[in-house]
C-alpha cells in the first residue's frame, strides 16, 4: 500500500480522511471500488466484525482475519508511547509490515525517532534473494526483498557503486519513459566500472529485470526503504533524476537526513550522497516563490501567476489575473488535477472537490495563454557549468493540452529564428542558475511571437527517449555519466545536434477501453503510450506517426467540420486543402457560413439539438470518413460534442479535436496522396552513429 503512492504509509486512513456515513460505508463495502481497502479500515474501527465484512464484501475469511490482526495491533499501538516499546515489540510490529512513519503517527513521534529507536534496539531489516530456481538448487540472482527475520542474504560488496531510484508504479503521466532512463543509466554506469543497484517496486518494468543492474532491490520508493538499502549497500551516489516525481518527492528529506547523519560509502571514497542536481535546486524549480525569484533575477518572462494555500487565496489570485486561468497542484506529474478554469463556479468546484488546498499542498494559479504554441527543450549539463541543448520540440496542439498528450516535432516547424535564439539562451541561463548536473527539461509557450517560460524540471522528462532516437544520441546515458563526474567534452557532445530529417512523436490514447469517457484533450494527461514517425519532411513524418498510433486516415469521402468561433477563420485553409484533395465537406451552420463566404462549397447539417439530419445520422450511415471538431466548452458542447466524439470513437472514424491537429492532418493527407510513404530504418537516419557495444544500439537507445 505504501508503494502505490496514494498518500498512504501502510494500511490506515489517509491524511484529512473524511469518515463515511454508515450508509456510504456499507455501499462502498458491497460494491468493489479503488477505496475499498481504506473503507475496510474504517469498518474495523467502527466495530464491524469479520462475519459482517464477509457478508458485505464476499472476501475470503483468511484475508479479513489478517486485516483484523493488523487492526488489533494498530489499536494496541495507539495506547503506547514509542519508549514503551521494547525490542520484541518493535520486531513484531515490523514483521507485520508497519512502516516507521505509521508507527510515528500512532505513537506521537517522528519517523526519524522511530528509525533511530529501532536501530538502537537492533531491529533492522534483512534482505532475502528471490528464489528463481524453485528451491532445486541455490539461486544466485541478485534480486532482493526485505523482511525482519534476522537472516540476511544480500552479501554487499565494497566496490564502487551507485543506487538508482526507479519510478514506482506505472500510471498515466509516469510510465515506461522514466524506466527507460533508469535502465540506460544502469547500462552506461556498469560499463563505466560501477556496480549499479536498482531500487524499484514495479515488476512490470525492464528496470526490475534481474539482469538489468548488478543488483536489484524490490522495495517501495519511500525514505524509510531507501535508507534501509543505503545502510546495507552504502553506495557512492544516489540517482533521483530518472524516476520521475517518485524519487524527487523524497529527495529533499533524504538529502537532509544524509547530511545530518553521514553514512560512509562502501568503497571508502567519502560519504553517500545524491548525485546530479541538488535536491535544493529541484525544490527551487518546484516552489513557486523561489522559482519567481530565479526568473526575476534572470529577467525571463513568465505568465503571470502565483501559489495559493487556501481557497480564498485561489479566488483572489484568479480575480487578479482574470479568467481563464490554469490551476494545478504543486509537485505532480502528468498534469494530474490540472484544469483550465473559466469562472468562479468552476474554481469553487476545483478547490472544494478536485483537490485539498492547504499550506502543505498549495495550488499554482497561472494566467492561461490562449492559442499559444508550446515548446519542450531538453538539455544536458555537466559539473563545470557547461550546457548543451539536446533537442527543441514544438507541440502540434496548442498550449493548454498536456505535453504528454500532444504530438510534437523535432526540429520545430513554425517558430521564428529570433524566438529560437531566445529560448536557447533562457534554457542555458536557467540550467546554470539551478546548477543542474545531468538533465533538465523546460517548457515554453510562444504567443504572438513572444516567448514565455512555463516551468522547468531539473530531471529526466518523458521526452528523453524520443529525443534520443530523433537526434541519434543516447541522452539518458550521457546524463548518467555527467552525474558520475564526466564532462560534456569527454562524452563527445559539445553542441546541439540538429537533424536533417523531421521526427514526429504522437500519443496513443486509451479511450476505447473506457466507455463513456470524453475524447477531448485537456491539461490533464490521458495517453498511455507513444509512437514516432521520421521522414524528410513534416507532413510525411506526421502521417507515419498517425498511422503508427492507429489513426486510420481516409483516402476519400466526406469530412465533417464544426469549429468554435475562435477557430472558424483558422479552419478555412484546412477546408480548402481538403476540398482540393477531393474530400466532400459537411459542416454545421456557423462553420458552413464562414467556409461559404470564403468560397469553399460545403453541405450544411443540423447540430444534434437542432433536429435531423444531424452529424450523428451521417456518421451512423457511414457517410463521414473524418471528423474535425473543436469544443466551445459550453453546456451544449458537453452534451452534443461529447456524444459525437464518443460515436466517432465507437465507429472508428478518425477524429481531430484541435485546430493545429486539423492543419497537420490535412498536410499528412496531402503527403499520402502525393506518393507512397517510404519506410527507412532508424539507423539509416544516423549513419555517423558508431556502436561501441550491444546496449548502444539505436533500437533501444
């Protein structure tokens, strides 16, 4: 439970948990749901018996007996102070899986006090090896898990070694891209002479393959569990940059503990420390007030905004900025709970239902830059303060669509040379000010040819695998060597690689698996995968990416168009191109009026709420080959628009929901019409890429 990153430190009630009424509790026990395990805790506390819960949940009695035993221990622990516990008590508590932070919360102490107290009494974890040989003969696989039975099988060495913290559970926003970085760090550092120790708790990743690293610890990424592994292995360095937000959330606490209680490393070269960008610099980029100080010092433009620690502060900031505003919690990945807010009513719902706003969990409120182009920049930095841009990507969808859900191209396609110079200068200035060592990702928005910096993340980003394949350089491997002390000159990257081809990344969305879910993209990430297309020009590369993502672009037929008012003029050249390609055009009245005034013939169809025939009828009759529609965001669109998007999904009609996507799709259709798309091996795009060992193959780079 504590490894799932849901705010739990074990089997207990979350912080600020609002106890359910009896009726609510009974319902959530009867009907399987994600919160059921937490509701069981309340049920035991409220006095329900195992027999009661068996009848309500139909769970096996054995499991309920185990939970009841944990509840009994937890209740007993609540009557004690930490100093009341002896070594035997502590040992039994830890054998049952109680974390230090859980014990601290129940006994009124701190996790540091619990840790020191149990170590003083000799209660420390032992590490067992996973038996991959079914007990037929001795298993030598370096694959460890912890327990408290006193017999240790880890046999740590005194070699030079580094601990790599993985990304924990895969979920939308934090997935295989970060696991990729962890794996490549392990490959490169092993080759550089280090013993690599991987720590992660997700069996469905390459990083937890037993042969990826020298040694693997299958443990939750929490401060307690990481310190336990550090105590056992005593590595020279700890890498927190490659696992996404999971290790970053504990980096500051871990760093403070290691400075207060230094641990000598096993190789005798000093103390254990965090490699790469310091946790303080990472916090500087996340803490809104400190971040604003950095940008003010560097004279870098940012959208107006600030942080709010109460609901009233959020309202005050929104009124000061003027709607629409972009709002999100701090320290999140994947845009979780990020929304564009257009009114006080929406903001009230957000601060009362969507997130808990308090001093420890502030929300960030920024002015939303409407119809801006968003850019992603990845850069590498060494200990000497040198910075090299690895890649600059332009998002196809406009700012406001989460970067993880937006297609992007490398190199950029519409950004002026002057803006390109500015964002490169800003990237280097920010990286140097934050004293980044390793990777940094910075997101920019460009509105009316004026660039703004949105945010900086001094860590590996989800774009690293794409950039590596697009430019032909193993970016994650370079970053790990930089953290180990190499310079950019030593690894052979001293200037930005500019490819002569165009690479397009497109996302794979899971909407078909979620009946009733709207397919409209927004600031909260929804994609579960990505693909890549490469060609000599953008249109062909984009077409390849669409095909790879499962978008069945039509060769002919009718296209249905309906645009929000602010996009009506922008759709004119798209519609003209589609007409020239031989597609028939069907549009709702407002869009049709604009197109006809521009001299583009099209049929008119009713909106769903206006009558019939409407787009739904045409789609069901098989008359529509492609749908292009943007959302107005009003109540009618939430009904009519959602119905059309879901219908198109069910009928497997390709659908585009942004103006930029419509423009790119029209270009792709034109490219497909002009001739066959030529498939070329990725190695052929990087003929100067010299392989030094099997792991450097571009297929996995």
